[in-house]
């Protein structure tokens, strides 16, 4: 069941858990990708500040969800995007 960007999942033991919907996660990933891309001409500080506001808004909206569901994957995704940007800017090769 989907309600206000939340999906309700019922476990076998009867517990009902709210998790972010797939559409909400996809929208987050699109926003981060649009903000943190390799060819962005803005300064690193500005890019990270903008990404921080996106992350903060998303976390505040979904703060009632258990952390492990989407936050770990999205944290990893955001970290990798920032790493790629920094590697591109520093001209470093892996």
C-alpha cells in the first residue's frame, strides 16, 4: 500500500513498517544526480551545500522510517557521486 511517498510493508510476525516508496527514492537519486555531476562548473563547496540541503530535506520527511531501509543505499549513492566529482576535478586516475 502506498501513501504520501511511503509504502507500508507487513511482516510475517504482524509488524507494519513504513518505508520510502520506490518513486521517492528515484526522485532523490535524480535530484542528487542533477546536482552532483562531473561537468558541474560550480565550486565544490556550493555543490556539497546544495546536496546537503537535498539530503536534509529528504531525511526530515522520511525520519519516521527505520534507517536501514533506504538511507544506507542512498548514502552510498551520494558518497559515490561526490567521489567521482572530486576525482574528476583533481584529475586523479583510479
